[in-house]
C-alpha cells in the first residue's frame, strides 16, 4: 500500500514537512523519518528496503493520507505508524553512522534532546 505514495517523496518535500511539523510529530517521529532518509543514502541498504523507505516517507509527506494532517496531532498518528513500520522492516540495515547523522540533524529542531528520547523499539 505504501508504494503508491512514492511519487510524493523528495528530499525538499521531506525537510519542508519536517520543518513545519517537527513539534507536532515529536522527537521520535522526526528521528524515525531522519533514520529512514539517511538509510536511503547508505549504499549497503538493499534496493527492496529502499523501496519501503521511499513509500513510507512519501506517505509521511502526502497531505491527503488515511488520517489527514489537517486534524492536528491526530493527523500524524498514521504517518508516524508508517514510518515506524518501515523502520522496523529495515532496522537491521540501520548503521551506527546512520544513527549519528540522524541525531545530528535532529538537533536542528530539538536542540536539547536526551538519548533516552530516541528509543524507538
């Protein structure tokens, strides 16, 4: 199902969306999106996993998904669920380098994060 959302994905759209909704989506939601984004850049991540990632990130970006973003925090529950599902599927391919890159970028929106805030599973 997520594959049909791949057309929504682009780096620019992703970072525009994160910039707009970071506080509403929360630390864990943004961290999940960033982990997926940086996994795309990792040449060791298999193509099948990258396809899952692009679909999930596209779903996150799309404003007209299952629960529309216009509904506020409730509107992000399906987006975060899609990101977490994709992340759980590719978790074994997330490297320490990917974690560090995501944490570094995350601090742009959440400067005082604690490591305990980043436990996803």
